[in-house]
């Protein structure tokens, strides 16, 4: 027989209950641990949210700063451009509508078969006021002679070399060195022949204007004095500076012969022992290897003047207005090395003394080899020379020199004189 033990199930059941039950202290520890984890989690969430908020705040701040910087930069650029445009408009001299401008557009250089063309057109120099600037090495410009006249420069320059054409004829060639010489670029083809045509037409035009008025019954008075190349200043003489690259009597004699046509028209500034200096439309000045002794050899008449040495004008000098026109020198030879900012007080004093001495002798002071770059530096030197009394500026940049407001030429490192 099988006996049934009623206490076994009960015992097993009691054993199961005891294995799944926990004491009160364990429950409390469990709750505390769980609470700590929740606190850490909440704190982490709060910290991350704070970091996110701070990051967003910084981002917004950076964006606002970037926008402000962009706006300020844009405003600065607009202001700079407005300033440049304003000053440019102030400095810009309207290009006149005259014969010179048309010649510059249509100029054809002389060649073996034809002369320079055109050399004179109606309203030739209308609306141009001459300024005391010298077109240094003028023949380097695209249109020799005419570019300087169009800018208003009352002095031009040609380097001349005595030589022979293929047919053996003696000629004066124009160029900076012997290798640059060509048969078509001569003193006559680039300067004397065009000047003859210009002055011929200027006399005709002047005669018509002088004898014609809005009221035909009241004609204007005529004059016997020839007029110059500048219609708005007909008494202004144009200086033709001839830099003798070859010396000797032959070069001198050839120059005298080639300007004879100008002489016969009474277009050359002259000195005579009876009248002194009489200014005419064209003043010929000799420099370089020009023979001073031949210039003064004629003691009664002269129509070529000398370019005297500015730095060596002693009290008992032989140079004066009777035989010389310019007194010139290299700027560096005259005052030494020029600083990058401005002339020193000692340099200014030297220039003042040199200029004053030239004026006492009736000569016009001219400094060559002036700085060309940077533009701001060049302009400061130009301005200083004019303030110190120099009579003529030796220039390569004709347009900028003719502006005569060089302080305004450079704005924000930009040269606006040639815009």
C-alpha cells in the first residue's frame, strides 16, 4: 500500500514562498539604488540640455557677430567706393572734343612712303589750358608730340642723333639710343614738319577769328604777333628740348638748317643785342652734348638756347636769359638720396636755393630723374617741387601731371588720376 504524506506538498510550497520573498531592508536598498540612478540620469540630462542651450547661444552669438562684421565690411567697401568715385569725379577733366583728340584716335606714324597723318584738325587745341610740365622722352609715347599737347604740357623733348639716310642725305634721327633709330623717325618727321603744319593753321585760324565777330560792323583788331599751339593761351610758347646725342659742328649746323623754315616765319623765340629776348610760339633749347660755345658764338642773334646746369650756377655765371632757357639737373644729384616719405628740411633748403638762383638769372628750373613709383611718393615729390618754386615738372605720366591735384590722386592705394 502506498501511504500518502500530506506534509510534503505543504513543505515544498513553503519552500517556494521563502525563495521569492525579500526582507524590508533589501527593498529599501533597492529603492535607494534605483533613486540614485534616476538622479544621475536626470543630472546628465540637465547637463546635456545646458550644454545644448549654451552651444545654441554661442552659435547665435557667432552668427550675429558674423552678420555685423559682414555688414560693417560691406558698409566700408561701399564707403570706399563712394569716396573713390567722388574724388575721381572731382579730378576727372572731361576729355575735350577737339582736333588733338581726333588726331590721337586716327594718328598714322610716318614711314618711308608717307609723313605723319593727320597733323592738324579743326578746333585743334580747343579747351586745353597749358601747364608747366615737360614731356620727358616724348618720342616714347604712342603719338609723339601730340599726346603731350593734348595733356597741356608746354614742353616736349627729342633725343637727336646725326646720321645718314640710305641715299646718303644727312639727317637727325630721334631715339633713346643708337639701336632704336629708324629711318622714318626723324626730327623733321616727328616734330618739325608737324609743328610747321600746326602753326601754319593756327595763324590762319587766328586771323579768321580776330577779324570776325558776331557783329560784322565791329571787327576785332588784328595783330602782327604769331600765335602758339594753344588756342586758349596763344602767347604761351612751346619748348622743344633737343637732347644732342652726337656732338660736333655737324650736328649743330644740321639743327640750324632744319629750323630755318621756322625762323623765316618768325615762329622762334629769339635774343638780339638790340631787343633782348622776344618770345614766339616755339622756343628751341639744346641740352646733352650741345655745344654751348657755338650757342654764344653769335653775339647779336640767337634762336637756340642752352639748358644750363642748375647745381653749378656761381655768382659770376656765364648762363643767363640771353643764352639759356632752362637750368636743369638730376634731382638725386641736386639733393642726394630721397627718403621714402618726404624731402628732408635740408633737401628742401637746397632746392629753394637752387631755384632762387635760377630765377635771379631769368632761367626756368627743371629737375629730371624724379621718382616714378610708388605713385603716392612720386606725387609728394611733385607737390614739394612745385611748392618750392620749381618752374617745370619733368614727367612721363602726362595725364597725372596735368591734373595738378596729386594729393587726391591716390585713394586707398589706388591711383585714380588715370581712371
